[in-house]
C-alpha cells in the first residue's frame, strides 16, 4: 500500500512538472492523484472508518486555505475590473530603462506582499506592455518581475500561498515573519537588480504614451475608492485574525462581503448590463479556479502521504542523513524550482510538527524564505514564472541563460543575510 501510494504521488509529480509538454492541466493530474491515493489507503486499511475520519479532518483543515484563496482572488479581480490598477500605471512617467527597472521591481516587491505573487506578476507584466515597446527589454523586465514578486511574497503572510499555508498552519505569525524576512527578501531582490542594471542603458520607448481608462461609466474617484478599499481589506486580514483569533479565511470572507456591499452601493443606479462587468458574480467567473482545484488535489495527496506515515519516515531519514537544518531548508528551496513549492511546504508541514519546531521557530521562517524565493531559479519554478512565461512567451532556455544566475545570486545572498541576521540577534 505504501509503495503504491508513493508511486502514484511521484507519477503525478512528473505529469505536473511536464504540464506544458504533456498538455494536461496540472489541476486534473492533482485531483486524480489525490483520489487514487486515498482510495488505495482506505482499501488497504484494516479500519476504513478511521481512514474516512482522517479524510474529513484533512478536508476541514484544507478548506481554510481554499476559501482564503477564493476570497483573495475575487477581491483582486474586483479591483481589476474597476481599473484600479490603472491608477498605478498613470503614475509611472520614468523613461530611463535603468531607473524604470528599479521602479517596476520595487512596485512589484511591495504589491506582491499586499496581494500575491501570481496576481502581481499578471498586473505588472500587463503594465510592461503599456510602457515598453522593445520585446527584448520586456523579457528582462519580466524576469525581474518574477524575482521581485516571489521575493515580495515571501515576507508577507498573504503574499505567497506557501507563506499563507504556514500562517494558517500555525507555523508562523504575521508580525514576526514580516520583521524577520523583509531584509533577506530585499537583498534577494536588490542583488540581481544591481547586476542587471549595468545591462540596461538608454531610454524606453512607449507604445502608447497615454493610459486611458476605457470604461467611461467609471469615474477616477470610483476607481480609486475600490482600489483603496480592496488593498486595505487585504492588509487588515492579519489584524482581524490577531484580534478575533478566527482563522484567516473568515477575515477574507468578511472583506469580500464588505467590498461586495461597497460595489453594489456604488453601482446601484446603473442598469444591469453596465453593472454586470463590475459585479462580484463576474469577478468570480474570472478567477483562476483551476489553480484552486490544483491546490486542493495536491494538498489532499500530501495529506494521504502524511496519514500513511510516509512523511514522518522521510523526516527521520533527512534528520539522520543531513545534520544541518540550513542545508535541508536551502535544498528544499532549490527543489521548489523544479517541483511546485505548494506540495513541498505541505510535505514539510507533515514531516515536522509544532512540538518539534514551535511557532516562529527559525526553521519555519527560513523555510518560508527559501520556498518563496527558490522557485525564481527556473521560469517554471513558480506560479509567477509560469504566468510571465505565458504572457510574454518567455522561452525556458532564454530564462535559464539570462535570468537563472541572477535569481540564484539573489537567493543565496538573501539566505546568507537571514542566517547572519539570526546569528547577530540570537547571540
């Protein structure tokens, strides 16, 4: 039974990693793998009733992550449908490529911490098309956006799915992760920025000098208000959890309800046809539902491995063979460039419990940094990279030749910064 579940899981990983080659959506693979793993587990168990109880328990835990993602994605789509992000694009007037690279990278870094790295990448790559005409320049900028989005998401409890998973799982707390990881994440961004800046010369040519709002029914005030409301709601989710001690998905659902109410009031006097494209119902149709189903499938597969005991055995093997915690975590971070970081973090959560490493332990903080930023090493190593790859048609080997080394320099510089910071303040 254990061997069969492991084989199913490994095969599903291969299909997920080769998603673009085999042309099978990774969500389909993850869902099939999760059901097969639990089917093998329950049919091979001497106590099917207990296995069923374990399954229901895991579903209850994972539903918090899924509802959080659903709420956050809908809020972001609602902001986008109101052209709130166009307010940011109108403020960028810089034409010097080097200065523009720094501006775009830092906007991405901080926006990713408030939203998430995938959404931020989509927004910022879309922005590139409005301010950069040269395709080659856009590729380099897109590469830095991937690095910046992943670095920005690593230090925020809502900036990356893996960090959110650690927060919801009780491994980290919002205030502590921000304080401990913001400097290493900044170093992870600035290091490749400095190197790439030497290659950026001259002025950028804009394809469209003016960014015009195409929705005449929306005023600038309405755009600004929805943008401000949405961002404030996302920022206040960790505060809500701290005050009420309710799980984060309750805060995000409250925020979604409030923004829903706000938009209904704003557009109350419009007819149904004009209001539809600006409604929550429309935003729900636009969110990346396959990604949510992928997270469900892969996390349920990991839960099966945890329930069978495979993860605890793996943890014992790693602890016996690799004595350095730093080396273990750095290796996991680099592995996330090949294998999706969501199942990796879920696996580690199953391997090491809170009794071994309590909340805000060095292990969990460093894991959040490494799994959040390690995926930048390859274009397929993160959701942000895959999004940029599809939008700008970035070749795997182009990224490997021109961006991978920069991403690795940033990754190791940030890792050394975190370890040095820990030694300095713990002594």
